[in-house]
C-alpha cells in the first residue's frame, strides 16, 4: 500500500462524498502534493455533488494547505458542486477566521 493512501479516507454516498483526513499534521510540501493528487480524482468523480472534508483528526496545518483548499473549493464550484469543511479544531477554525476564509468556505 502506498503511504499516501493512508492520508485520507473517502466515503462515497449518493449525493455526498466524505473525505476524512487521517494525518494529525498537514505541513510538508510532499504531503500536500500527495493530498492534492488524491483529491483531484475525487473531485472529478464527485462532479455536481457535495464534497465534505472532515478535519476531525487534523490538529495543525500549514498555510500551503490553505492554498490547496482554496484551489479545491474553486474546482468543486466550477463543476457545480458544493464544498463543506467540518470538525475543524478551534485553533484551525481561528486561522480561517483571521484570514477571513470563513466567508469563502461553508464550515460546520
């Protein structure tokens, strides 16, 4: 099994796809590139549906990962879908507030 395959779990429903990040920290460039490469096929397969990114396991993330999330949001919207982020820990949620990304993302 490729180590990148352990980075996230994908569960596909009829109208919603749930992606749960397994890493506690999402910091390194290689790690973010692996997540990007894993998310793009999920987004393409999920065209026009809701994509939920579950951050229940994530305690720390880099600003580079925020950039990836913005690109993911744009691609999902271009395909007529919706993106929702859930289970952000309070520190990460505060980063979204400070950067005003709470106005961009649907966060529950």
